C-alpha cells in the first residue's frame, strides 16, 4: 500500500538539509483535516536556514513539487501543509482492498515471529461470569490483530485449575457433594459448595487446614484427589465451551496452572542455584526490596507452591516451546504487583527475554446496581448476559422489522456483537459500567449502529440490482464526503498496527465507528441510486468499498455482520 508519508519524506529530502529519518520524525498529522493531511513544522529549520519558520514554509511551498501524491500544498504560518491527491488515494485503496479483501490491513510485519496471547483464564469449578468478559474479549481481539499482522498467534487459556481453592472444593465435595446433582448442573453446584465452605470456614478454622491438606495431596499426585480434580475440570470445561462457542472464540491451548505441576521443582531448584531464594518464616521467597517491590513467595511453609511459581514455570516452558517474540498476559489491573514481581524475578534469573513479557492490564466492569463477589455467591453468569442481550435484541427486531428473515440468527449476531463492541469501545485500562439500553441501542456509538450501517450498504447494493465494480470509481466524481471516507479507510492499516503495539483494540472500534458515521452522512447527502448511470455506478462502488471495510474491521473484533437487519 502506498505510504504518503514516506513519499513526502523522499520529496522533502531533495530540498531540506536533513536526513530522511529526521524529516520523518518531524512530519505531523494535523488533528483538523482542513489544515492538511500531513504537515511539516518548520521551527527546527530556522536555526540552520537563518530565517523565520513562516518564511521557510512560504519558500518551500513555492520551490518543491509534491505531485503526483499531493494535489496541493500551502504554507500556514510556520507549517507547510500537504493534501493527498484524491485520485492517488482512491487508486491505492482499490489496489489494496482488491488484494486483501476481508483481511484489509494485512501485513507481514510479524513474519516468522510468534506472539502468545494469554486470555480469559477462568477458574475451574467457578462461574464464568461478567467479570471474565474483559480478558476474554480483549484477548481474542489482540489474537486476531496479531494474525492480521502476520504473526504466528498462539491463544492460551491459562485455566485456574490448581491451588488451595481445589483443596476447598475437594473437601467440600467429600463432605456435602451430590455427584448426580453436580453433573446435571455443575457450576451452580460447585458455587454452592464453595460459598458454603467459605462461610463455615469463618467459624471453623480446621476447614482451611483441611483444604490445605487436600491441595497438598493433589500436588503429591494422590489418586483420589487427582480423580476428583479431573472430574471437576472436565465438567467445568464442558460448560465454558458453551460460552466460547457462542462468542466464536477458540484457543490453541488449554494448558492451565496444573500443567506446570511437574515443571515447578526444576524452577525452584534453579532459583536456589542462582542464589535468589531466601527463607522467611518457613517460606521460600525472592527478596525484591532492592527493586521497591514486596517479596515474592515461591513456596509456602507447608511446602505448597504459589501462582508465581506456576507463572515462572509457564513462561520458561513457553519460551522453550514457542520461542515467542512477545508473551501478552491479558489480566486485570488488580494483578499489577504480581506481574511486576515475577517479571522481575525472570529478569534476575538472567533471562534476557524478560523484556518480551507484557502485562496488558485492564480495568473492571460492573453492572448497574450490582456488586459482584464469587466468595459470597453474588455473581452474574456471562451466559445469562448473552441470553438477555439476544432476547432484548429479538424484541427490538419484532417491534421494528417483524418480517425479517432469519431473525433468530440475526438477534444472536447483533445481541452478542453489541456486547463485544461495548467492551472493545472502551480503553482497556478504564473501569466501566455495563448498561443494557446503551449497549443495545441502534443509535449512537454502539455495535448495532455499525452493524446496521453494514446492512444498509448491503441493502443499497441489492436494491440496485448491480454488482459493483471498483473499475467504476471515478476520481472526477469524488465528493467531499467520499474523500473523507477514503481518508478514514486509508488510516486503518496504521491503526491496526498501533492497536497491536499498544495492546489496545479500542483504536480499531473507534475508527470503524468514524467510518460508519461518515458513510451515513454520505448516504444522506449524496443519493446513491441516481438516474445518471456513471454517477450511480461510481457511488455503488464506494458503497461496496465501505461494506468490505466494515466487515473486515468488525472481524478483527470477533463481530459478525448480518446482511439484513
């Protein structure tokens, strides 16, 4: 794809007393497009050229020739502003979209590099609730973005299938569990056992010790403990898969904490050999005080391991297995300290790849009027949220378009798409409150609005009875609205790159919203199905381009595009 900025660097390099790299750093993108698509601030040139920045800009405007890539350039105070040539912009987009289609924005920047994305990672035998939505959807989007950029992406669901909580559950099951009831309704029954055990444990300290003993048995491969644990894991995964299938999310690995059980002794020994372990009150810790961090517990006084031990073992295993370029952990901000601690420990172990471990932290999601706590049993199952979204969407369809074909399928696509878009329209680091009315609205900045825009493009094409061809595009017929659309579409590949570099799918959802808004302004201001055949074919080709781009970008967010709504 033609890079206007690079072409401008080449043009300016012929005139300016600067190296190409210096010129590239200088060039800006004005926030107001009326000031140009690219701009050169001339302040830094004043010293060497012995003139004011405004004079330099005026002189450059007269002496350089920026055609054919720019159709005009003009000095505005100390800035030299450049405007893309619409014909060149249109041609480069046509060439790229025809080449990549549904994968618009595709690149080979990740060629021969592996990126691991760890996401979702619910705890076995606990509810898959609304709190898991952020890790699941942000991680899935980053996985898809990495694939679009040519990386070998590996999606890992690092299941919480190990730890003292399983000692609790095994103990609770042994005391009060009903196998038939659990197999009929696993997660609810497990939750009731977990809540009861925590509640009774408040007045009976022996229960906590009993839980520790069962977990110790699990670590020691006790046959009964292992059998109960495996049964709980299999039942939980069966329930989780129902949600993943509806979300159209998959993983390349379900290796959770338990997978690293036999790899931890080697890690502990390595830490000892490298003189990094210190005994503290019966525990084995890594002293991180010199780095302004609290100590990292590797082994508890009762001999059991910790999350940190397993995370270190997992990172070393993944490096040996995948030789990753980046290992991205999509985990809540609540775990910031934990990641800083064990990332630092990996570094102290002498692994230079510690710098390639990334904690893509995110804020919390809450429901209006609800506070959530698994320990107390106050949870909102994610599957229930999906069901409600689909039901509400179906009600809207019945009210607005009752004769819509395949309305049950469309309500599933729109309802779940609305939840995904709402999640990915927020910066990941910010907390947000989930609101039903806002999420499912067909107006404003929502998923249904973008999906409806896509359906509108399809409707226009169907109504025309014409198969649009990009050959019908004519730069002489371009309106201001169309040029705006072309510029927004042109920005997308760079935005995909930026989304990956900053681990922020939000950039993509925001840009596709701008495309949808711009298209709807175009639709209202420039009638598509006009009598003039040349204009009609040109505009239908624009509609087809927008349709392809919306589908392409929503696919990066895991959102489907109904042809009719």
